[in-house]
């Protein structure tokens, strides 16, 4: 490895707050592997946190690549293993040092672009679905359905025997695609759902969350996963009062709940590699064009994952 590596770094003088630059490669701690990154995915969250970082810092939460140096303490995967990795910084670079507890392995030949979308979007969808309890034969409403989390949630809900109801602002444009991923119904608003649902996985928040709560069946749960809408969550007076057969729950959600990440990252990477899950990458390109992806993500016009190929 050279004395410098290519990275997308914070530069507050740029309109986007980011630029391509050369920085020293990371040094690996005893419980960390060094990964040669092949692809990284972008999220609204890591773009937002980059604003608070210093000039020259390397942001980025999720990246996939190959282990090129195993952990010094003997833990974790061997050199040459494909891995997908999470961290609060450092994904948007050619090399990344990662704690062995923050990665999952993938089968040989895995598409690094596909598995780079596992740590945030796929993992959130999986863990949100688990919060819903038993899913077999139940209707699960998924808002923000064309997004990274939404598309995984539809597929995983279908795999888990549920009937996914997808909510998108653009049903005419995306209905066929979302049905192809496993949606039973595609609607423009929770209020359009004719039958009550057992679960809502809400990635939007605001007034839409309030309307989604209204469609919950007795015993149902709304999982408040995302907050993209700017409006407040104001419930009409009495909306949270339960009568007989009207018990419903709203739960907050964060995907990093203290349970081990590795097994879930590994299982999701296996599903992607054998084609049981689709990554729904809607923008894929070299990091020379990364600003196009950032603009689309910030404008909300991406409707899927954006992934940068490094090699
Ligand atoms: N709590 C956690 O642990 C956790 C983990 C991951 C993500 N998140 C959060 O979950 C949210 C979704 O993440 P994501 O990666 O799926 O985002 P994304 O890929 O940007 O997609 C979100 C989708 O939401 C819809 N949407 C966007 N802005 C909206 C608005 N103002 N009103 C109504 N709908 C809107 C869009 O779908 P349509 O155009 O089809 O309606 C969009 O495709 C984000 O807020 C993210 O920060 C939270």
C-alpha cells in the first residue's frame, strides 16, 4: 500500500461539502482487519453527518471489499475473504480498518456493490421486520417503499410469509417494480389501504405516520424507522385512546440495538449473492461521478441505492 490513498473527504469550501482527495491510509488496531474497498453505498444519514466533520476527514458508514490484513489478535476473517463493513466514519476510501464485530462475510464471488448496501438499508429492514413479531399471513405496510430500506423491507416481508402493502408517492411510476419485489398492493397513501394491517414499517414519519397508525389492526405495531418528512406527528385528539379490540403500539427504532451485527450482515450478503434478495441499486458509477449521486440523493430523486465502484 502506498503512503496515500484516494478518498472522498470533507471540504467545506466545496458546494457539496466533499471532494476527492489523497489522505494517509488507516492504521489497523489489534481487533481490526484492513479491507481493500471495492464499493461503498451512500445514505442520507452519512451525508448529513459529514457536514459536522472536519476538513480532510473521511466520512461514510458502509463499504464492501476484501480483507488484505487479518486482525492481529487472530479474530475475524482471513485474508482474501469478501466482507461488508460498517463504521461511523471511513467508508468512502480505498482502504478501511474495521473492528471484526462490525463486519459480515460474503461467499466468494459476491458482488461487492450489492453487499455494500447490507449494513444500513438491508440490516434496518431485517431488524424492523423482527420488531413486528410473527409475520406469516399478515399484512405489513411499508412507507417510503421505493427507498433503500423500503425495497429490502418488501422483499424480506414477502420472504417471511407476509403480504406487503407498499406506500409510495408515485404508484403509477413504481407499481410494477414494487410488485416485482413482492408487494401485494401498491398505494399512494396509508389512507388508501382498504384493510387494516398488522405492522407498519414507516420510513417517512410526519403526517404520513399518523395516517399509517390509523390503519393498524388490533394488536398491531407501527415501527418508526425514518423521519424524512418535515411535518410534525400530530395525532388528532383521541387517536391514541384504545377501545375494546383497539390495542395498538408505536415503537421507536434504531438498527444498532446492541445485538451482534456479523451474523445478520453475513446472512443478508448470502441472500444477495444467491439472488434471493435484490439490492435495488438505482445509481452505480465510478467515484468521479459521485456528485451526481449525492445531488440525486439530497433531492430525493434516487428511489433506491447509490453505490460507488472503486475498482
Ligand atoms: N432508525 C434507523 O436505524 C434507520 C436506519 C436506516 C435508515 N433510517 C432512516 O430511514 C429513512 C429511509 O431511509 P432510506 O435509506 O430508505 O432512504 P431513501 O432511500 O432516501 O428512501 C426513502 C423513500 O421515502 C420516500 N420519501 C422521501 N422523502 C419523503 C417525504 N418528504 N415525504 C414522503 N415520502 C418521502 C421516497 O419514496 P417515494 O418517493 O416512493 O414515496 C424515498 O424513496 C431515512 O430517514 C433514514 O435516515 C433509519
